[in-house]
């Protein structure tokens, strides 16, 4: 296997895992380093975007703050806007985790959903400046809106699956439309 191919597969594993920034023991050194670099880029970008706004941050600013080369940035993200997609990946990871918890028959779906709503509100709610920067970025950038739209679609499907599990178990009214309930939960979170 070629080195570049292995790096791409490592990044794909990290990105598809549902916990995109996870540094678990199940991955090798390359995968951990890729995850660490991606996390550093993400954190630096988020800090700069919080301070300056997306429009006033360059890829060079991010790579300088993360202490990596500009080319390294593009190994992980197609553009600075795509860094914000990591926020969506983090939230999707929480949704996937809730779906897994709901599949566990010992957990009531109501409890899983309650915990999920609180966890979804954590990330952007930690800093009012961050929340404002994210909202401004979403409003100002078509590519950020596109990323958000994809994440929301996947999120709705995942939550609809949790609702369906609750309906099958008799914990949620089967007459409710799972897609509408999922949309409502995402809007209020």
C-alpha cells in the first residue's frame, strides 16, 4: 500500500467514524496523528473564526496558528468553510450515539432523546461569541449552508430512526410522523 493511499484511508476512517476527532486506541499511529492534526486545525480555525469572523480568517492564518503547512490544511479540508463542517460531524456523532443507545433495549427512548437534546445544545452554546460566529458564517457562505443542509438531512434521518424505535416499542405514539418529530427536535435543540 502506498503511503498517500494509507493516509487517505486513515482520514476516511477518522471522518466516517461518527466521532471524527476521536483518538481511540483502535487506530494506529498514523490515524491518531491524522486525527490530532485535524483536531488542531479545527480548534485553531474555530478560535480564529470566533475572534475575527469567517470572512476575516485565511487558510494561512489557520495553518500558522496550528503550526502546519498550508498543504497540510488541504489534506484535511477542501476550504476554510469546510472546517465548520466538523461542528456538524460532532453533532452527527452525538446523533449516531443516541441511535445506538436507543437500539439498546434497556434504554427508554424518552431518556435517550432527553439526553440527546442536552448534548446537542452543549457544543455551540459554550461560547456566545462562537455561536454568533457560526451563525454569521452559515448566513454568509453558500458552501457552509450546503454543508449544514447535508448534516441536517442526515441528522433528521438518524433521529427519525430513534423515533421509529420508540414507536415499535410502544413508547412513542405510532400516529406521529417520525420525520416531523425529528425535524421538530432538531429545530428546538
